[in-house]
C-alpha cells in the first residue's frame, strides 16, 4: 500500500499506527542502472575473483579481525560478507572483496539487534520506535533497582509481604483524584483484566462508535469475547445516546464501557454520551462504568496544534468507577497499563488470577515511580514526550538550522516548516507545527541507507525527498544525525 503524498511539503503520515508502519518501513528496491546490459562474462570474472571462505580464514589479517570473536561468529561473518558481494556482483555492481566487508558483517552480527534509533519522523509517540523515551530520573531509578535487591513485594515497616504497586499508588491517586490504583503490563492488559474480572459470564455495553481496533490487531469485540463477557453494541457508528445504553441494561449487565477514540476521529454528524451521563446512569441502575482512556493525559498540555484532550482526573471526577490508560503514551513513562478507580472495584481486579499473569515488573515500577514524582513536583514538562509535544516553533527552527549547519555544504538541503503528529494512538487530529531539514535529491534509496546505518535514522519521504523532522530529535543527537547523513555514499 502506498500512501498518497501531498505536494508542497504537506504532511502525509497516516492517522493510525498500522499504516505508519507501512510508510516508514516500506522500501522500494530499485534495479541498479545498467541491469541486464552487463556482460555475463564480466560478471563471471568478478565472481571468480572472489576469494574462497577457506582462503580468507587462512589470511593472517582476517584472523586478527576475527580474534576477539568466537570461531562460529567469525566464520558466519566471512560467509555473509562473501555472499553479499556475490549477490551484488550478480546484480551488476562493480565490487571487489575488501576486508572492511568482513568488519561490517562482524559488527552487524556481534552488535545488539535492539538499538538506539534517531526518530526524525516528527511522530512523538511512535509505537514502532518504542513510544516514550524516558526521563533521566526514570533511567537512573531503573539502574539503581536493577543492580540489586529491592523491597518490590516486601513491606520494610512491617517486615512482611507487600504489594508491588505500593510505590505508585499514592502518586497515582494524587495525580488522578482516584481512591485506588494498580498497574499491569500495558493498557491492553488492563482492558482484558477489567473485562474478565468484572464482565465474565455477564454482559458489557459498548457504543458502536467505540467498538474500535486500537492497533496491532487489538480489537474491543475480540477482547470482550476473550474475557468471557458478552458484548452488547448500542447506538450507531456515528451517534449513540444515553437512551441507547439505558434501554440495553438488563439484570445481566455488568459494565458500561466507554473506549477513547485514540487513533481516529469522528467529525460531522456525530453524538456521544459524556462520562458524567454514563456514570450517572450506571449508578442509578447499579452497573459499573469503565472508561478506557488509552492515551491518558495526566496534566493539560499547552502547545500549538494540540487539541483539548480530557485529563484522567477529569474523567475520574465525572464519576467513572474504573479508568485505564497507558504508561508510555502521553504520560511519558515506561510501558504499563495504569488502572485507577474505586477501591472495591480495584480489589476485585487485584484478586483475579489474570492479574498475576499480567503483572508489571520491578524495572517498570521503578521507572513509573520516578516519572510520577516529576508530576508530583511540577516538573512534568521535562518529560521527553511532553517536551517534544510542547516545543516552541522557534526552538524547533533553531534545532533544524543547527542540523543544517552540521550537514555542511556537501549535502544539498533546505530548512522548511512542516507539521508533525502525536502518534501512538493519541490525539489523532493534532498536527503540531514543526521544522524539518529536507535532503534535496535524496529519495527512498537514501532513506533505506539511513535506516540501515550504524546509527539508524528514520525520517519520512514526501515528494520523493527525505524529510528529517527535528521535533523528536534530541539536541544531543544532532551531531550523530548529521554524521549519519554526511557519511552516506550518495
Ligand atoms: C493505546 C490504547 C490501548 C492499548 O494500550 P497499550 O499500552 O499499547 O497496550 C488501549 N486502549 C486505548 C483506547 C488505547 O488508545
């Protein structure tokens, strides 16, 4: 699938995550120039000139290259280097063996597969690029806790078993105004746990406009089926009224569910019920109300182009019995599924057997606690996600200009204003203005090379040119980004 481009520097990143994957990672392999015209005998000659694996392994210079690695890895690297040369020759390229090829294969094989990537897409919460980068305080806390033992499930005052959520419960309650809080592995796990613990064997009511797919195949109807709750859909795709819910409530109803439209928007002739109305109905009819917020804005964001998203606290204040949201979306912390709400409801969730299977690990608790402390201390705008979203146009312009200077005169480029995305299934309509450096005359092939480099860079392509949006590029990454571009063989 190709996404149509808009001319004149328009931003075309699709509005939901699934398609973003296709966009960013679609590569167009081009046939090299002259393919099919090259003389077969020239090709055969070049192939014959390639040294054999045994010959290479016997060379002292190659042996010393391989010395720091295991024999297995070394042999694999030599095989890969030769195989790749072979493929390139067959493809018509004029290449010869060089020991650098073995060094490159060794680096690829021995280096980590999960690597730092420079995000020049302008999409702040890019699920494929790991969503929220952590604040230094959260990283330090992870390092401290990871290096030794901790009181993860040990109450130091009482000297007995404690709860692993304890470190974050008070912070979450203070932030959201809820009575109680708990945390699981991610927000998808929250939805599954809540539907299973509260809805199994009974019915849950969901608006047709909110029976959505969240991304990565996580579909509300499927999750409800998995949880053993019968899902009753009410209303229509674009309009659902309070009566629709009220008329569907029976003695089998366990839960009224509201799912945040995180990754798409309904515009035009549409109507939905507020959390306040739904919770009031629920209380009157003795049915619980659950709001899955997904993106979970913890404190208001003030930035150009960011639409008015409700905070978690405002949803809790409207009377929802239980609310879930992600730790690594707008909150700006580690991957986690945060659940806040009424004490008796959360007690049922904590007791459910699925909770043990979905539990959060200690490194996440550590990072989440440090992240929430920043909110407590009024320092939340230091969080990388919030800083990227609220960066002023002037800051972004300066950053783009610095990048352009670092690129130097060897690379043809221009600095232009553009628009970004929040991403990660958050604020689908927001398109905060940003600045980008456009690599002139560089298309998909250059983008492929940037992605495959030692410091991988993912940008975007518009009008057949590579755009490097600086919104999510840290100032400390500018030099590495410029070097990655300068070092390319164009
Ligand atoms: C993103 C999202 C989820 C899933 O959250 P993860 O943390 O990615 O598991 C669930 N519900 C909504 C409404 C979301 O936006």
